[in-house]
C-alpha cells in the first residue's frame, strides 16, 4: 500500500513538504533560540541575519529573516540547477526551496530556548533535522542550497559534493569563530554533525535497489538523461547479446524502491525497447553520487 502510494507524484510531494516542516521546526525551535548556526547556505544566511539585526537593527517579527535570505540566495543556484540538472529536477528543487524558505521565515522562533541545555538542543535539533531532510530526499526532492553548486562543480571541476560542503563549512565556521563566541561555533558544529549523520543514515538505508538497464548502443545520451532527470549516478559498460550478437549498453543505477517507476518512465522516453533487471535488498556504500539535500 505504502509502496504504491509513494509512486504517486503528488503524494510524494506532500510527504516531502511534511519533511521540510520537520526540518524547519528543528532549526527554528531548537537551534535558532540558542544563537547557533546550521552550516551550509542556510548557515551563511543566519550569519548575515545576525549581522543585519545587530548592525542595522533589521528585525523580522515572528519568524526568522534567514528564511527570506535563504530564498534570495537560492535564486542564482536555481538558475544553475535548470542549466545543469535538467528541468524536472530543477522544478522539484524550486518547490522544496520555496517550502523551506517559507517555513524558516514563518515558523515562530521562541524568545527563550524550549530546552535550556545546549547540548540536548543540538542533539534533538540534529536528529529531527536529519530525519526531515532525509524524508525530503527519499521522496526525490531537494531543498536547494550548496549541494546544487557542489554537484555542478563535481561535473565541471572534479570536486565532490561532500568536499565542497566540508570546505564551505570550514570557512563559514572559521568566520563565526571570529565574529561570535567559540562556544557558539562548537555547539553549531555538534548540531551539524548529528544532522548530517542522521541524514546519511536515512538516505543510504533507502538506497536498496540496483537496476541494470539493457539498451541499444544508439542512445549514448541516456546516462546523462537519467542523471539530469533523477539526480542519480550511472555506471555503464558495453556488451553483446548472446543470441543476436548485437552491441548493447548495460547501465547500472542504484536508487530507492520509490524511484523505480520514475526510472522506467525516464528510460522509456528515449528507448521504449529497453529492458530492466531489478535487484532489491542490495547494500550501497563508499564513494557514490548522492542525491542533493537541503
């Protein structure tokens, strides 16, 4: 029942939006009241928000100005997504970016911390944030942010998404160390660590399907089409049919079970005669291209 339901695009979108709500609640309820910073593009927007509040007195009542700044900062990134990731994935990213920005901006930030113990707030915020973002990724959506830039650089410059994010956060928290108290940076790093750990755990647990696609060699653009359409990495090799002797191309894709139907539609748009071997229950580890996160 749930398996079939998750093949419904609109239901997946609804679940992804619920995940965005959970992630936004985690940040605004547990992290922002303590003055911590999440890292990534949102973390940069939070630092700018603090500087605007302290230096110019720019205050947004109720929610968090960082949500508005997050959307503005994502505009050039979304344009890059349309160029490098394909229309469908860019539209999905736009939808969730709007949702994240709206939730960050509108969810009320408590005047005083809900939980006064800073470490407990970091743990709860990190766990809930990782779960929320993991739900979004599982549904095939992305909240934008620096991962789009990282994926673009990985194609153009040989960077990996993880290394780019790590380098960005290194400089971001280095700047925070100069601007704010060291304890703020330490707790922000703790939050970021737990959020990333839970997110990776949820995401990799859902990548349990390996699909082998057998297609004619006359469609060399198919691997790029799949990567742009779905944001999944593709490995392929050349083969020959044992009976006909014809040259074929074998594509290998690892994904979640909820994306199988999307993959079928994507492949059949280019090669209606392709056929698949689907292996469920596989384990994926190591250095593989992961979906974008928020």
